[in-house]
């Protein structure tokens, strides 16, 4: 046997578990899932409660299943929910190992070689996998062995968190039924005629003789009965985004409060998956499938990484209130982009700033009120024209700002755009000023300061700046140019 170790995570009745994960109200109920809709749709999966009442997946239609139980819930399979549940299970495995494979049936394998130290040995690793799966609302089973085949059978036929020690593989596999390998019906019938009912019996058969009679399929079953893999583990490509989908095909949403109720479930499930890696999200994407067949997209960048459910819901609410869709929503796909949460270094002489969660919510609300293109950080422009600035996306400072000087400084509140003024002159000097929200006799003046810039362009600037103290108690920064007088700042 190889010295490699593999772990396997499986969720019994994955289609049922995925639907209950999306709609917790279905948990514990008699539930049957069908391929398609209508009374003749074939039942392909059923909950444990439904099976106890006689529902047999693959052998009856929806109409036949309804006859067995009056309170049976029949729904079509939800491919999006199953895919999200499988990816959530892969996130659980990825939180403890770097090489993870997702099988077509939703089974997840991970390379456990060297990962046992993360959870106090292999038994602790199996327990940690099951515990973390419960955090994303999945009841999983884990098995660890020297091959993927042994790990999968240990997960299905063990006690839920079983470890098969190296060298004990054949002893563990021997009593298991041949049906545990899911052989084709004709091959299973041949094994039954040969009197081969256990994996131990199958492992003792000569592989060359089995190949002669049953072909490559029979030889592969013999190797699996011996705990051998037909291929190595194939890790999935790294995909950092986390996605959850909710379908509302039968009851599209056209009001805000029910929409937020559904969004809460989506956000909670995605945040739970974020928590597996101990990271937050720096961007939220929402794809809406509308009842009229169209699609619309909402993208929400956040000021700082977060995984606070309340903050994300507040931001999404502000987006919907400012830009509602033009039709009812029939499908939603929420995507989060993970990012490491930055620690905040507090200063001894500076007050603490707002938390990243409150800051993100405030910026989104400002964007909804004023427009996303009007919220950001001013950036200086390489120009001689005073007051010119550009707007860049806001990012919180990564370092603690230095303590301010103890001296008193005068601050000016810049007006954008500058407001026109009516100014009366006395021997060429401002004597009385009148404008919107201000006005009075000039009791103190400083200036002028000449600014001449951009003279080499088609829009040259020639201004004379004054600081004027008026009898209304205000101190203003004003300027005059060929167009007239303007005020562009108020001193505090």
C-alpha cells in the first residue's frame, strides 16, 4: 500500500440535503424529488421520512408517491442548490487541505497526507471535517484511508468519522457487500451466481480470470475490492469566489421585504462558507433573473473586507432601494469575492475610526443617495489651477495616522462649484458683499493674491483671491476673474 493518506466527505441523500439547506422548513418532512414536473415525473430521491412511508426512488412516479402519504412534499430537483452544496462541501475540505477533488456524484476527496497535524491526528481530522460541514448546514460523513476507494467506503459504511489504519485495509473491506461498489446489474448477477457476496470473496479472485470473463469492468471491481485506486487524485482548479443561488420560478418576488428575507438566507450561507477560511469579502455580486426573461447585475464593492451578515444586508438593501429591478425577480445568484480581513492598529493619541462594517454600510448609503460616482477619496491633480481634484475609490488607511500638532489651525470648507457674488467696491477695494446665504459689510480684508495658470491652454486662469470678514460674522475666501466675483470657501 502507498504511504499516501486520503479523506472522503459524503453527504447521504445529497439532493435532499441540498434542498433542505436552501429551505430549512423542509427538514424532517416527507420529501420526494423528481426529474421534471408533473404527475408522471420519475422520483429520483427521497428523504428518510418519505422512504419509511414506502417511497422508493427510481421505481415510482410522483403520482404513485403521493398515494403513499397525504403530506408528502414533491418538488423537482434543484441543480443550483445541489451544485452550491457540493461546492460548500469542497470548501470544507479546502479549509484543511490544499488538494481537493469533487466527484461527479458530489463526493469530495482530499489529500490528507500531512494534514493530520491541523486537527490532532487523523481521528481529529475526520471529526473536524464533519463539524465544519455542519457549519454550512450539511450533515456529512467522513472516512480516511490509504486510498480514495478505502476512504469512500469508510465514509459510507463506517460510524461517520472512521479512520482505516495503514495495513488494515483488507480487513476493513472484507465484510462489506459487493453492492457497495455499485457494479452493473449483469456483473452483479454473475457475482451472485459465483457465490461472491463480500468484497473479501471478490478480492481473492484472480484478476486475469475475471478479465477473461467480465472484461475491464470486472478487473476494476477486483482492484477496488483490494483497496486500489484506478487513478490518482485530480485536484480541482482554484476558484476563490463563493456562489449561492436561489430559484423563485413559481413565486417571483416584486416587493422589497420578501426579497430581503430570501437574501438573508443567501448571505448567511455564503458567509458561513467564508468563515471556513477565516476571511471576509471585498466585493458582492448579484445576478438577478427576472420574470420577463431578462437578467440584470448588481456589483457592490466594499470599503473593507467583512463577513458581517447585517452589514451585507444593509448594503444590498440600499442598492435595491436606489436601483430597483424593472420586473419581478425569479432567480438570484449571490457571489462573494474573498479577501483577508485587515487588522486595525489603534493609536494612543488618535480616536478610533469607524468599524469596517459601519464604514462599508455608510459608503453604500451615500452612493445610493448621491450616486456611486460621487463617493470616494479626493486625489490631487497635476495642475496649477487651485481647487482641482479627482475622485478615487475610497480605501481605509492601512497605517495609523500621526498625532495632530497641538497648534490651532484654521480650516476652510470648500464650495464646489464656487457660488457667484455681488460685490460693491470702494476705491477699488471690496466694501459690501451679497450672495446666497451670506452678506454684509466688509470689516476686514486680506489680499489680493494673484493666481495665473494654464495660460498655455485654451482656458487660461487669471484670478485675484481675497479673504473677507463680513459683518454677518463669517470669514470667506473669495476671488474675482473676468466673469465676476465668486466665493469658493468658508473658514471655520
